């Protein structure tokens, strides 16, 4: 015996009806490569804010950041509803750190964020970026990478 349309509707209204949708699973390497490409596209809009002395180095800098073995693991959400997608919270923190290193020049972090996200005001990524703050090791590694890319080391 099957279930009637009324019973399905009743279950749906109570929030008890779920549909499992199978999606093809990408390998971790495929997810990472997709997120690397997406990260480069995501930060490209910030080029007008790049310090003039850093302009020739900004693309190699980002390539080095998204390829670094210490920094790369946080590039992809590993759990939750965003699992497998680019971690924009983490990227926002990297951008903010690069601003602190005077690579991006802007009056406010909010202005950089609004440009990144293409929004007119704070959104959840800006408000929650602190959750995905950079560790001291990650900040140190970014400083090392910037020095190496600029030829200072």
C-alpha cells in the first residue's frame, strides 16, 4: 500500500519529508583545484587597490599563497553546508592581512570587502570572517611568501 498525496503534503508541511539528492562527488584534489581557480577570480577585482610597487607581483603572490601547503588546506570548506566550496571567510582574512602588509591600499577593510563581494554593505562573510582568522603560523607564512615573491629573501 502506498502513501497518498494528502499524507505527503502533511509530512512536507511538518518538515518531515526529505529528498536525498545524490550529487557526484569530486575528489579532494579536484575540489582544491576548483577552489584555487575560484580564489584567483575572486580576488582579481581588488587589483585597483594594489600598491603600485606590488602591481607586478600580485598575481605571482596569489599563486604562491594558494599553492602553499600550509595555507591551502583552509581554502576549501571541509564541513557544514558549504563543504567542498571556496572558503571566502578565509580569503577575506588573507586580503585583510595583505592590507596590513601594505600590499592593498585602501581606507577601510569594509571597502575592500564590499569590492570583493560586490555588495553595498557588510554581509555575513565580513561579519563572520573572524571565525576563520589566520593563525600566527599562517600570517608568518604569508609574510615569508611576500618577501620571497618580491625578491627580498
